[in-house]
C-alpha cells in the first residue's frame, strides 16, 4: 500500500512540476555536456528499454513462458505489457503530431512549436521511449505484484531511459516528465484491469463490450 501511495505521489509531483520543467528546459539542456564516449555508450544501452520492439519481446517471452509453465499471471503480465505500451504509444504519437514541439537538437528555443508535425525534428513532446519504458515497468509491477526492491529496479530503468533522451539532446526534461506520467498511467490501468480473480473455469476473459452484448475472448488455458 505504501509503495502504491509513493508511486501515485511521484506521478502527481511529475505533473505539478511540468510547468516548472518547461521554464527551465533550455537551461538544463544548455548545462548538459555534449554526448561522447562512454556517455553515449551507456545512453544507448539504457535506451533499449524504451525501444518499440522491447514490449513486444517482453510480452512474447512472458506469454510463452506462462503457457509452457501454466502460470496464468505471467500470461496476464505479457498481455498487460503489450496493451499498455500500445496505448501509450498511440497517445504519444497523437500528441507529437498535434503539438509539434521541436527537439532540442533542432530548436532555437525550448518553446518552439509548429503543429501539425510530420517531421521527426518536430516531434519532441512527449518522449516515446520514456512512455514505453514506464508502461512496461508499471504493467509488470501491477500484474506480478513485485516486491518493492524489484519494482524500484524497473522504475529506475524507466527513469534512466528518460534521462538518456535528455542527455542525447533528443528531448526536453518536460517531454520526459509528461511521457512518464502517460506510460505509468496506462501501465497501472491495463495492469489493474487484468489483475483480478480468474473465473471458475480458470480462463482469463477480456470483455470488449460490457453488458448484455458483451464479447468475451478466452485468453487463458
């Protein structure tokens, strides 16, 4: 309970700090050293956690492993990771195109917006890598009920992914904070939807249209 309260508090803090982050985005970007050497190597390594293919790989491993070992929780975790990441990515892409914020390595200043944005250089806000990383961490944390130490490792990896994007000059700090809130929210929401007692048949069912006209898809054994 305390862990969930702390995480919710961290999410609210990120949203409250968003205007402040936007005000200091340029100063933070200017203060960072130019990426080089070991810094670029480390940044590239942690960025993998937020790549588009990462949730697909994690979901496939979890679902397949759960099917082989007859572990329903693993399968649900795989579905949650895929669903939360897909939802986060969809919202992020829509915001990128609709808002058109220029990336730090192309922008004359931190508040340079020119929507709609079809070019990558104009799609800074929010960070896709960060959203996916936090969606993965939150979905795994919620569905697997991870101990605090393991949850801390996952969220630290997600935070490092976001910071690597700032270090690389691809995103402003406010891009990362917004993306973290998006990914965490979807990870928790999808994870909560799948984290429930199984029906007596032992099969997990996804109700697409709740009510009399509901369509249920068996996802379990």
